[in-house]
């Protein structure tokens, strides 16, 4: 842990270097911390992944402060990735702003007392004063401030009440009334510690048994955690009993929020609510964004405008044959080919003829670069059918981006209104059978949008074991939105009974995958333990900010992998490897799956982009039985190249390749069995 | 599994508590769960109510204003003393 020691010593000099103090925002989950961060830093923030973990940290600047937002935590410790990240940010703080939910004083003060015991100069923002009023409660803020020994500012962040006072209070940040008995116990540890930014805080972590911090100072951790926690909990209870009292009955808003919360959990009302939510997501993201917006952006901007532009640049000096489809709506009404054996710049007359031909028409241009020379092959890699500068850019900017924005916006809305933890609770039982708990519902639902995005989201699961199980289910058995449209269309052709058969097959595969991985992996998955925040209206500013931050960080992370994937596939294409692969699978496809030989191409193309695979099937004339078999294979088949890349990054090469290779066997195995039975 | 504390005669696991019942948490069998619940505000000795329970699934307990959902596995490790079967309009 050498590097970590260096980290803490480096910190001591950051203030001198930048002249800025590090203000760290700390609070329990769902206390509205992000609204404070927005207030301080506006939209211009840096999002970064904390080294070694996948938790995001946002940073901004405000006056003379470098403001750092941390993930919501219930205490400073190391129970999971979020906590480890927050712990290190807190330990290197110059000033702490502790945000507290006034309606949840009893829970939130636990963290507050811990921060006070760590002797940080701090200010408390007592947020959600309006909700406190709704709940019919009252807090004696002056008395609370006196007991804790730190300035407290009453804030209703959503209405921007109290921020001016908060700004002033930051100047008066003070070290609070620390637990005296603890200070005494810290002395022997302090004597043995290495120099660090906040010695008392580090020493307390060691006394509370934090192994990482202890290791940094090369001191064995103590085992006083439970003792200290119990004492701290008792002090919190005493304080709450003294400063908080019931003033009136709960008001309508609070009662409604509680009722609504209950309805979302109870299956009788909760399932209809879930169906309603899913239907809304489908209508907005699936129909509006995926079909209308993407249909327009991908074809009109990507295929017809951007890609021909790039391809023409290469075509000037590369032998190419351009075949032009003249369109009238969806139909091709005329096709004409133009050959440029030495590139478009060498044959001006023909190029003029070509330009005159497409003038004023709605056309789709198909470029076939000659692959006789090495240059031709290189051009194909970068600007061909799967080119890194053509297909990948279209895919990322015109297809994926609108979808990702749509999905993250819904996720942010559902998160902000307090629905997600309740959904996780309602469906928990369904997931415990396959080695997961209710939290896994989020990545699984996202998977129907984009498996790549969902694979990234498996981070919110608590143990590596659960992440593996969820990643396996996603990459084996969940069809993403790219395929869903074609799957639905083909199933409509096949009819009701076959549709039902297909659903049953996929569902049993999903359960089988979960169960098998659960059995194979050692250990036990964690049970659900989740705090249910009050239901409330989502806040637009919060939703937009979250959507923006999540989209940005996903696109940043995924983009290089999409390019690398496209390069790999293009290289396979120009070297004939892709064709070889198709040939290899033809006999299996015809003899084992009883499908036409052409479907082998559809399957192999599914490696690149899953919709390529599905679309390939649409063009074949299949019987209902063949439809079920081919859709089964294509759903269970390997994830797209981008998912695979992200999977490698998230879960490691070994695990990713096991899933990927396993998908070939699983897809063809199950497909063959289905072909045999029906 | 730890043996039950003999000071309390009528302890039941949270699994068996009926919806609406008020109870006092007496014993939590797992150290990590104990520390995590301490931070949520629940300790051995805290009073709470069973806010909702799902068939075969998690139990949601309410403690002051806070609702916490506990998966089935956890509810088997939490031992409580029921003090009132029905929650008579506590607030």
C-alpha cells in the first residue's frame, strides 16, 4: 500500500500549491446533497472515477474552495466501494459540510457525531426543513448547535432557501464537541502514526478497526468498532430526545408520501405501478427515442449525411464502386452504380455525372472499396461497412447517445422520487433464488435497453459474486433494445403459441444461468438491506444534472471500446476471418438447428452489433418453428463487441471470455435442443 | 448461530412478526448486520414496527420516520420481543 501513503502526504501540500481549501460534502444517501453541490459549482464539474474503483466523484470550484461531492454514506468506514471512496475524500478534507435530512435526524446524526469525533472544521446544513414541517416535527436548532459545538444552517435546498446563510457560515467552520473518552483512547495510536492530513481522523478510523487506514500507518487495527458505535448511537438517541419534538399531526403531503411508498411495495398495487412505469419507459425511450429520434438521427444524419461525407474523402484516392439507391420513403425506386477504378478524383467527368444523378434526390450511397491493395483494406477498416470513422461514429453519436440519455433520465427520475429501493424490495424474492437480491432489478431492466450500459450498472451490486451473476445473466440471456424490435416483428409473424414458447425458453434460460453461476461460485450473496427514503416529486435540476453526469461518464468510458471493437471486426472482415467464421457455422446451422445456411451469417454478424444479427434473420423466409429456434439462438448468443469490451473492463478478461465463449455453446446447445423438440 | 439470550422469554425472529406489530429489537446474530443497523438507527433495545411484509419476501420495518427493508435471510437473524400486535395509531 505504498502508493496510498504517498497520497496522503501529497495532500498536505495541495493547499499551499493551489491556495484552495478542500471542502468535502458528506451526508447520508438521499439527503439532497447534490443540490448543495449544484449550488456551489454550477454545471461545470469534473466527473472522475476513483482509482481502483468504479465510484464516481464530482469536483468543482467555488470561491476559495475546491468542492468535492462524495457518494452518500451512513458512516465513514469501508463496508463497500462507495464507502471506501468517500472515506478517502473525507480523510483528506480541510473543511467538511455535513448535509443532514432534518426528518431523519436520528439516522443522520450518527455520521455527524463520527465527523465531529474526527475533529474536522465543519458546518452542518440541516436540509428539508419544509418536509420537517410537513411531518409535524420541530427541531430546537440552537440547542442542537450548542450540543454539537458546530454552526448549523437551516436549509430547504429544493427551494434554495438558506444558501446565503450557508455561504457565510462556511467562514465560521469549527471543530465540534468531541467525545472526550475517545480522545483519550486515541493517544497511543497517534503516537505511532505517520504524518498525515488529519491525524485524529485517521487515528479514529484505526480505533474503529479500519484495515486500510491502519495499513497506511503500518499499525494493526483495533477492534473497538462495535463498542464505539453503540456508544455513539446512544449519544445520538439522547440528543434527538432532547432537541426533537412532535408539534402537530403529519400533514397531508407526508401522509400521502408514506401511503404511496407502501403502495409501491405491496405486490397487489406495486405490480400495476411497475407495469405503468415500464410502459412509460417503453413509450418514451423505446418508441419515441429509439424509433422516432434514433430512426431519424441514425439514418438521416448518420447513414445519409455523415458517413458518405467521410467515405467520399477516402474515395478521392481509393478505387471504389459507389452504388446509389434512390429512395421514395422506404422503397428503393432506382439503383445505379458508378465505378471509379482509380478513385473519384481521377475521373472528374464520371464524378460530375454521379453528382448530377444524386442531386435533389433522397439517396442511400453504398461504397465498395476495392480490397486488392493494402491501402484498400486499410480504408475499409476505417471507412468501410464497419469502419471506425463511419459506423462507430454513427452508432455512438446518432444511435447510442439519444438512447443512453433517455434511459439515464428515467433512471434519475425513478431514483430521485424514491421508487428504485422500493422496487428492489418488491422484487427481492424473485432474485434471491438466483443468487442476487432486489438491487439487481436495476441492471436487469436496463439490460433490455442496452446491455453495455447495464453491465456498467452492475457496479451498484455489493459483492463481486453478485456482479458476476448479474453480468452473466445480462450477457447471456437479455435481449437489448437493438434486437427487441426485430424479435417482436418476427414473433408477430410466428404467432401466439410460438411467442409464448419463446418467452418460456428465454425465461428458463435466464433462471438456469443465474442458478448455475450461483451454485458454481463459492460463498454467499448478500441479503437485501436497504433504506427506503420518503417518496417525493423528482426535482428537475437534479434529474437533469444526474442524466448529464451519467451520460457523460458512460460515453467517455464506452467510446474507446466501441472503436477498438469496430477495428477488430473490420480487420476480421478484410482478412477474410469473418467469412471463415460464417462458413464454419453453416453446417451447424443447417444440420443441428435446421435453419437456412444464410442464418449463420446473421448469427456471426450479431457479434458486431446485435441488431445486425436480428435484422439478418428478418430477411429470411422462416417457418414459425425456425423463427423460435433462430430467435432463441440470437438472444442467447454472444453480447455485441462493445458489451464484450466493457465486460472485460468491468469483470476481467478471464470472466468476460468465459461468458463470451460460453454463449456460443449455450446458444447453439439450447437452440439445437429447441429445434429437436418443436 | 448464537444461543438466544435467556433474559427474554418470548423472543421471536423478525420473520414471524405480523404486519402492524410493534416490537423491541433484542438480539442481532450477525456482527456486520449489527454495525450496519446501528448506523441506520436500529440497535439492540430499539423499538420499531413492522410496516409491511411481503409474501415470502422482505420485511419493512419502520423506526421513527425511517423505513428499512430487510431481506428474508436477515430477518431470520434478528430476534425481537413483540410489545403490541396492532399499531394503535402511534402518530
